C-alpha cells in the first residue's frame, strides 16, 4: 500500500480512531521526533586494521560506545568520501565498502550490514539550506565509517547514513554547513566525524609502525596546538589551519582527514564539555586523538 492509499484509508476510519490516525500520520511525516540531545563524536580512525584488531584504540571506541544512549540513527562524515557538491547516502541497505588495498583477507571479509535511512537523508536535505544536498544511491559505508561504528554498535542495529565532503570548498564552508545539522541532535541522531587530526601518510615511520606514542616533533607540536584550540573553544584558529605554520602544514598535507573534526566542533554548544580519548600518536606522523562532546 503506498502512502496516498494509506492516508485515504485512514480518512475512512471512525472518528473514535482520530487519535490513532494522528499518531500514525505523525510517524509517517516526522520519523525523527524530539529526544534528549545526543552527544557528538570525532573518531581518529587510523588504519583499517583497527576494525578487526583488539587494541587500545578499538577498546577506546567500545568504551565510548558504552556511554552513549542508543541513537535513532547515525550521520557519519568520513574522510573517505569526497565529492564535488554535498551528498548523503539514501539507500535502504548501504553496502560495506572495502576502499583500501594490501590488507589481509580477513579485513575484506568484514561486513557491517547496518540499515540505511532514506528518512534521515531527506531530513538532512530539508534541514540544510547552505547548499543543495544530493541523495546518493551508489556509495554505501566506507571504512572511515564502518571500521569505527562497528565497535560502537557491533550488532549493526542502528541505521547509518554518510554525508560527503565537498572537496571544492574551504574549511569555513564545512564548519558553517555542520552548524545547520545541530537540530538533528535533538532528534536522536548521533553525528560522527571520522578522520585523523594529524595525518601525513607520506612521512610515516614504517620502522616504528607499531610503536604507540611515537611522534615527530612537528606532529607533536601540531597535536598540542590543536588540542589547546579545541579545549579553549578557539575554533577559528582551527578553521584557519592553513595559517598556523609549518607544523600544521605537515600535519594536514591534504584536508580530508582533518575536516571531519570541524564538523564535530561546529556542533558544540556553549555549555558543553569536550572529553579527549585515544589521545596518542602512531608511526611518527599520525594521531588517533578522538573526542566526545556532551
């Protein structure tokens, strides 16, 4: 039965069923009702192997997940979906995308069969006025999303959609766009940015790949400045990351892993606190720093 036929059928019910009719109609038109305000996360996702390894970072995500109320749905901004224009995934069953190479078969075997949410995709499209949001039926869930979300909700029982990064736009654009998503937090939507604050694969110390805590001087400097700006709510300095000097230039050679942080920070309200976790460097030129805003 399509929506038009269903509404016509409702109109034929007795007046004594009015309350029931209104409740069903509300469910159809407002799938995301008012809830307590959801937290916001930024997750430093690091290597795709973190999806299947038991290590301090995967444990950190699991611990964070245990503190979260179960959301109606998840909106993830991943470093690994760049587009010209901004899109949201709008399919019922997003595929698990293995967008990497050179890893063990066990990683390629992982499936994260969380449902999608065309309703949330349309909610995002309606909510955002800064740009036209396109509805995508081809992408799915890339490893920036599923490799971390699977630790938060291992049963894959929460609908997940992704919002793409428009690579043609500056940092201020992304920050301002993210602010328009704030109403979703009070509709049971958990918004997650997934990337890495310091991410320079071209300078990885491969001989110290498994040495947690090792950072080049420039990586440590950039990380400490970023955290200072985050904890003092100086978001403009982070938006202007290209003006922060050589350490930032090395830490952010390309912006796609950094921009999800700005989406998270833009959603912080004045009375909310930031809690850092998984705050360690890896292989000299990466940091796994994650944060929860609530």
